[in-house]
């Protein structure tokens, strides 16, 4: 960047200003950055403005209703990412040399993983009490948005996106089964065909759900299609609908422990099921994981391998 008097300006640039600027650009907005950093929007705007004045460069410009990076802003953003990455690496190195695993661990998981991830996270935090977990549970669309904007260390999902360059680590099986109320006409029948259940009232997740996509592909192979009777936003709502006799659905067996043990829900014997998928821990391909994130990822994979050996 021509004309940038580094020796004069760098002493007045704080890491906090760089962090705020990086967050504004990464999350594409001052409001989102303020929420993520737990600051007011005026504070975020003021710090970005101070950084711009200190450097003597216009970093952002308003076009219509949106703020965009200037050419100088893009260069400063690239350098900011590098600086913050190196500062983070310095902290990781110090912790690693001291044998300490601590700091924030930011995870985002799709709602269907909410039934087991808190237990895995709890075991890790128990072993490493200086870790500060930050767990976000949301739908697939929001998880993908968080992945694109690099808001988390790791994301847990059942279907790896094709449209984003990522690294994905499978760690446990996700056994999908067809479920119904105990008094459903298909309960207790053997070798129920896909055609039979395609004619049943089906409760499904919202469009874009990984489970829904996998089931629809399975039916499409046999030139069948599911006609949704109801679309519901999460697995818990679907379970309640199934138990109320509103219809059948496909859910992860890991989410059904209490309902199956209490005979509130039954698993139908459907040809082609259970449908075995995997749960994946995912991050952007070029992302450098912190020591905490690497350690948690290692624990997920180690626990999965131990379970396979046990089985």
C-alpha cells in the first residue's frame, strides 16, 4: 500500500481495532459484528473509523444501502487476517509449550445433532476445564452461512456441502430410521416397501435439510417421491407430531432414546432402512485450527474409533 507511513501509524493501531474491522468485513455488516463482539453498533463504527483515520486510508465506502471495501480496504483486510492469525498462533504456541488447552471453542451444530453434541462437548470440557465452550444450535441453512463467514472453529453436520471448499472429518454414524406412533397401521409389519410409506402421511423437515435431501434421493432412485403432509422446523417438533399420530417420518435413532424406551414411538421395518449416514466435523479448507479446536477434533475422532473397536 503506497504512502502508508508504518513507523508512524502502527503504534496507534490496536489489535482490538483490527479485530473489529476483520469481524465487520467477515460478517458483512456493523450490526452483525456488534452482536458477535458483544459491543454496541456505534462503538464498532467508531473503532473502524478510528482505524481508517489512523492509517490515513478510506477502508470502506457506502454504495446504495451497503458498505463495501475500497481497494485499500481489501489490502488492509488481508493484512489484518494475517496479523490476527499470527497473534492467535502465538497464543496457541505458548499454550502448547506449556501443555495447556484453554480458551474459546466455538461450535455450530445442526439441530438434529443437538441430542448428542452437548454430551461430547461436556466430556471434553470436563477433561479441559479452562476451555470456554460456545455452542450454537441452528438449522442447516444458518450453519452453512456461519461456515462461509468463518464464525466458528468447527461445524457439525450430516451432509458436507459441495459448494464450499472445506475439510470434513467423519466421526460417528448417523442411523436414520422410519418412525411412527405405536398404533400406526404399518407398525409391526415386516418388509414394508418404500412405495407403501410414500403413500403415508409424511412429516418432513424444511427444504434444504440434510435428512430430507438424503431421503428424497433414496426415493427418487425408485422413481418415487414423498408428498409432505406437514413441514416442521426441527426434529423435536417432528417427534411430537409422530407421537400425536399426525404421520410418519425419518429421524436419527440417536434422537429417539427416551421415546423408543417408553414405547411412545416405534421404528418401522422398511426395506432399505436404516439409512446409514455420517456425522462430520467441518471447517473451511484454508482455516488454521486453534489448539483447542484441534484437541476437540482429535477427541471426537478418537472417541469414534474407540466406539468402532468396541462394536
